């Protein structure tokens, strides 16, 4: 009596898909075996695609057949056994060598005659053709999606795959939270671990409600999908989905990722306002602050060089806290903008805004011309690749460079439309910032003055009990003005002083 193995297979390993496939096959084959008096000694079930060889359960079954444990196979259809030429060839070879003497299928006739083996080969070939054709249809659909700028994969965090329209849309639950996370990381104030905790607090979690892995968070932060592009097989493609952030913000995130990888120095608790505010002008080491209490109870604060140099004997003397405060106040006053100057400058900016509104239109036109040139280059590059004049890697590298340049120009055009003339806006901000320093000096807000001077000046150093700062433009122009130029008053002489600053 021929001994049979039952073999059942479904194409996916996901439990929620084809959930009845295995059970239905087993029941049908058991009924078939009972009706036809077949002696079944073992059942094999497997959740694996047959498109490629290497199924462990299938290989185990054939190994037992080669050992002589059984000589017949009962399956629902030949395509359950094989959808590739290697596994199909193994079955036919075992039939040729009479290791398999019987193959039974409820949906397919077979016997061990030359005609039967030929029909079995045809059935395996049809199964392989179905798989190959299905793959080609899927690839054709993916290529069409790419032409339309649609991402042909699972939507990233903050988006979802819209099943009806087959598009990727913002997820109402997670879109704003994901955007908030990206904006926060771009500030450079968060490490990956800290942003992981922030995402967890916002409800952005992984499977089972656990925090997202750091590697997954890093992939999110590096994903160009969030600024409107996406990568497919190394090629950067313009998407049609709604961008979550701008390219400019995305670049800040990449910089923050690089900076995040650098070793960070431990923050020193600042007990005095100007501790670590400047460096020693003689040896270059930091200026620290110290507090001493005399026997009389009098508190004495001063700042001095840490004198950590092993090769240089630093002779820079200490500086009393009151003396440093007076110098900070003086430096702040020199780079502040009086109210009268503020009003004069703002009037001048109004005139410039009228003039620049016309020139910005010309600038936008030039950007559009550059954009058209880039589109032409991309089209020519694509034609060269299709004509096999370029290799795929060279094509992707050159196209990605052009696409990124195109994105930058598109964002510049968008900024012109949205923000108008940004340089004048920056100038306005500088005027208000410099004017605000007057209030800091008047109220003797030394903490505010310290932060202000750190923002507008660099190379802050103390040498021979004097505070020296290299001021950035245009604060250096304010600093160089003589004291007489700051005197209030009206008339032609006063106006000439303001014009000189411009």
C-alpha cells in the first residue's frame, strides 16, 4: 500500500491573512483521502511562499521521501508544491527515480506516464508564469506610482495609507505630534534618548505600547519623506503627499544629528552670573568665579583665570565682580540703539520696502528660470539613462543632486511668496534687538546683558582687568562710534551721525 504525505501551504506568514487557507486545505484533503482510500501517515503544513526555493518544511518532506518513509504526496494543487523551477524539478526527478510513485490533487489529474509527467511540468510552469507575471504587474504598478510621485510602501509615522484612494495622507492622530517632535529635535537641545522620551510622552510608541527604538527614531529623523521627497532604490523622487516640514528644517535636523554624536561636556553649575562668560586674555583658559567670606562676614566675589596651563605661567590678575559688572554695562550701552535712532531706522526701512517689492519680483523670475533649467537637465539625464548612456548608480547620483537643488529653489520661491523681503525683516529684528539692550542697561539686568553680549559678540576675554569683546556686524559699527555721536539732539549734524552708521 502506498503511503502518502499531505502537504498544505499558504503564501504568507501573517496570521491575519489567509487565516482559513491551511484549515480548509487539510479538511478537503482528509475528505479526499477518505473517499479514495488513501493511506496518509503524516501531514505537513507551511506558511511560506513557493516563489523561491528554500522552504524548510517542504525540504523536510522530500528528505523523508528520499529515505523511503513514503512514496506519495497529496496536495490541493501543483502550485502548492512549487512555483519555481528548482522545486518543481526536484518533484519531477523524484518521480523519474520512482521515489515518488503517486501524486494526488483534488483539482488536477496526474499519473506516472510520460504524458502525466509532461502535464505536471506544464502545471509547474504555469505556476511559475503566474508568479512572474504577478511580479511584473506589481512592478508596473510601482513604476506608475513613482511617475505620479506616490510612495509605494507603508506610510511613515504621522501618515497613513488611504485604502480607498490608494494615497498617503496625514494621520489626524499622529501628524501634529510627529511634526512637534521634528521641530523640537531641530533646535539641537535634544539627544536621541531625550527625544525618545518626548515621543513616548506624546503617545508616539512602538508595538505593544513600548517606546520606539533609537534606531527607528534615527530613521525617522533622516527620512526625506517629511519634507516632500522620498527615496526609492537610491533615487530621490518628488512626492505628491503633504510635506510635514521644510527642507531647511530637515537640514537643521541632520546637523543636530551630527552634533548629537559629538561628546558633550558636563554642564557646570553656575553660582556667579559671569562664571565661564569669558576666557583669560593671556593664556586662553576659562575665567571662573569665586566667593570668599571674611571673618567680619563681608562677602567678597571676584573672577580670575583658572590657571590650568602647564606650560605658561599666567600672570593675569583677578577682577572684582563690581568692576566686571560696570564693564559689562558699558559694553552693552556701546552696542545698544537709542530710541531716536530706532525710529529713524524704521522710517528708512519703510522706504526700502517699497523699492524692494519691485526687485523681489525680478528675483523670483530668475529663480523660476533656474527651476526650468533644472527640469530640462533632469529630463535630459533621464533620456540619457533610458538610452543606456549612463549606469544606474551614476544616474541616481546626478539626478539626486539636481532634485535637491530643485527643492531648494522651490523653497526659496515659497519663502518669497510667504515672507516677502526677508533681509529687511532681519534688519528690523536687529533694530528691535539692539534697542532692547537699552532697557537691559537702564534696569541693570546683568543676566540679560550677559546673554545679549554672548549673542552679539565673540572672543570674550579679560586681560589686565579689562573686558574685551569682538562684536559681530553691524554691532561693531555701533561699538566704534565715538561717545559724542550718541548724544541726543536734532538738526543736520545729528542726522549726519545716523547716516554715517547706515
